[in-house]
C-alpha cells in the first residue's frame, strides 16, 4: 500500500517535517511493507519556507534584519532547489511574536525588514519570490518594506517620512527612481487568504489593529493614514488599492505587493501545494493522510488539510485527517473531501501537556500505527511482528 503523508505543522508543537516523520514511523511499525512518502506542507503562514525548502531540496538562510520596533532580529527565509526562487514569511521580519505584548504599537511598527530580506535574496541571485502574508505586528501598508526596496515617501516639505503607521498621513509624494532594476523585474507570488480591503470598517486597522496593540483612537488614526496613502497612490499612479481584495492583509502589505510590485494575491494553500508538486505525487498513491493542530469548521475554509483533500478527491483517493483538537467540523470537513478524521490525544489532558513536542510526536506515531493496523485488516491480512507480505 502506498501512503502519502502531508501534515501541516502542529503550531507551537511540531513542524510539518517532524509531524510527517512521526506518522511515517507509526505506519512502518504497523507494517514494514508499507510505502510511505512524506510531503511537508503549509498554508502560506508559519512553516511555509521550511516546508518548501524540504520539498525542493533547498536551503534555509538566516539573516539579521530590522525588526518591527527598529531593532535587529534574526529572520529565516528559504531558497528553493532551483536556486533562483526565494520563500519569505513576512512574520519572520515583522511578526507579532517579535514584539512583547506591552510594547505592541502599530503606530510605530515597521515592515522594513521584509524589504531587507527581499534585497538580500535578490543579491544572492533570486529572481522569483514566494511571499507568505500573515501574523504581522505592523499597520504601515507595507511602506516600510517599500522604503527598504528604494521607494521614497515624501511629506509636503519634500522630506522622507519616518517609519510606522503614524507616518502614513504625512505622505504627499512617492519617488520610485531609486528602486533597483533587479527588484522591479523580479516576479512575486503572494500567498494571502484574507480578503479585507485596505481601509474602512473591514480594513486592516479596524479588523486587525486591536490585536496588534491599537486602542480605539489609534485605530482611527491608522485607518485615516491608510486612506491617505491610498489616495496618493491613486492620484500619482492611477492604482485603486481599496478595490484590491486582500489589500488589508498583514497590515496593508497586501496593498504594497499588489500596487507597487504588480502582484496578484493568491490562495495560500493553492500556491504552496502547487510549489510542493503535491498533485504529481498523488499519481501512485492509495491513501492520503493530512491534518493540523486543530480541525474545525475553519479548516474547510482554505486551510492546508482541506486543500489537500480536494486534490485527493479529484483523484478518487480517500483522506484521513489527524489533529490534536477536533471540534464542530463534521459536515464541512467531510464535504471538503476528508473521509475520516481522528484526534491523536488518547484522553483528558492539559493543553500544555498535549502540545509538548515529545508527547505530540508519540501521539502521532501511536495513532498512525493503529490506523496502519486497521488498513492491514481491510486488506484481510493480520500484521505479525510489524510486517506483512510484499503484496501490501
């Protein structure tokens, strides 16, 4: 039996690579004749670079860039096996976890480090970019990133503005004459699974600002700044940022990529599965195993397991999903193509204990072994000492 294992990460516990390995070990314990192929998976957020690097035999690069509060931070990005494609998660440079809760303030937080990562990858010969949006501490419309790339944002006096969302209202003119040609000609694909506009009641500031530390007064100031920025872009370049679905993603970074780097924002899951070559790997598979930390109704709305399940269903393959927590998902999960799902937790346990990496690894391995034994029964062969005849 040929089994393809494509787990998303169990966030805060195991990476996709680690989860896949544990499941493969469990299947082999049930039956050493199983053929198990693993594919690291992500949905465009955390773990995307690592997943695609492993899938393409690329490499992870560690860099030091400007963090959201202007201080140096270590950030990782990936260069894929073709040596010309870079994978960048914006949260590595301006993510919310980089800012202590008491210091969160989107009025001053900048996305400058994202631009520095892009520039470094360009200098290493990368011409293609996969960008994962999400989890930012910023609300600067990606202006910080654009500043790092060579764009100048000038106030009415002709001076460069500073950094952070509070500076957006001061933009009067944009100068792109200093942007390197390599940045202009590079091709970018951006994984984005939110559809919020740049400003307004459903925009970046009102929807995501509070979780980044914004008070009600700050939200209004940020929203006014985003609108000012959009008006300048419309007047100077004829680009209507507000009409771009997903422009408000990652504090407005969606608008920066779409408006300045001519990017079409894409489904994160679809993009990552394409880059990982998942559909090609399904050709000689009998069953697919996927999952994530928590399976619920949101899983069926664009997350990795649902995307994998839809591809598998297209090829008539059954899908088993595993998770640490499963709640209120029955009908949507099955409708997305998941044939059956199981929790890996064997009994009542505190969340912290369940998320312990060693416990999660053991739970995945145990659950996969039992599923493997059930598959053996379905083949009408009882496993003996963890092995079966080669016809398995």
